[in-house]
């Protein structure tokens, strides 16, 4: 399997880094593009250097390199993930404004009817953000906000990160065992009360 992975300047650089680690462990060929502000957030938010992040990918490109392989639909891929995805990049993808390799590769992914997952991060969301997301969802993109799944009872940021990344990998149709999956909750029928017995999933 071959994927384009892009990281932009939304907060959550660790999500993109963990995604690259996991995809690498799963044997996925990754083609990485970092925006200028992704490079900044990597430095601000993590202990990784930009080069260490680039080294996690099979191949890394400059966002300015519009002649790179992933800028053409003739370069076959199984899809693209933008993780994290800023509102700026999301808006550019919405209108097909392909002035860098991230927005160009996303444009290509949509025109070739390949899977595009946008891990869109902002809070709160304005009407403009929501309108852009709605439009992109109708155009075939998966809008995947990196939110906390409290039902998994995370005990650390690492567990929150792994859950988000695991669910993103699910979207790509790749099997993995990164997360505790919800196994359901039992309603004690005798009382009818809302004291649910949670069936804790195990790894
Ligand atoms: C530390 C930091 C955190 C940011 N977090 C967000 C965010 O969560 N969402 C967002 O849309 N922009 C965020 N921004 C602003 C983007 O980096 C900015 O809009 C930038 O132009 C995005 O460009 P890019 O999409 O090419 O990376 C953040 C900026 C910094 C410095």
C-alpha cells in the first residue's frame, strides 16, 4: 500500500508523527509533505527535529516541489491523509487552489477518486470552516476531527493520540491493533436503570 501523508500547521504535530510511525510499522509506503508551518509546529510542540520526522517516511518532499511524483495522478497511490490539517489548507483544498504540493496532491487525490482523509483541527469552528468541511465531505473527503474518545478511558496523551491515529488508519482500510475497541455496554435489565456495565476492550 502506498499513501501520501501531509502535515500542516494546525496543532497536533504528534498526530502526524505517530501516524508515520504506525504506517511504517504496518509496512505502508509513505510519501510525506510538510508545510512550512508544520515544520514550525514540530519544533514548537515536540522533541522531534524536522529531519527525524522526514526520516519516518519512505520518501519526503518539499511542499514547494510541484514537480514531485505525488503531484501527478499518474503516480498511483491508495489515498492521502492530511494530519493535522489546518483550516487554511482545508480551504485551499475546498476550492482546488493547488499552489503547494499538499494542496496539489489533495486535488489529485479527489480528482482520481481516491481516499482523502482530512484530520481537520480547529476549535471552535466558524461558519466558514463548517461550510468548507461540508463541501469537502460532499466532494468525497473524510473529515476526521482529532477528538478525544472518552469511552476508551485514556490515561495519557499518548493513549489519546493512539486512539485518533488508530481510527484514522481504520479509515484507510488497514488492519491494526493500536486501539482498544468498543465492545458494547450491558444494560442490567432487572433494574432498567442507567448504570451500564461497560465491557472493557482489551488490546
Ligand atoms: C502553534 C500553532 C498552532 C496552530 N494551530 C492551528 C490549528 O489548530 N488549526 C488551524 O487551522 N491553524 C492553526 N495554526 C495556524 C496555522 O499554522 C496557519 O494558519 C498556517 O498558515 C497554516 O498553513 P499550512 O496549512 O500551510 O500549514 C497554528 C499555528 C501555530 C503556530
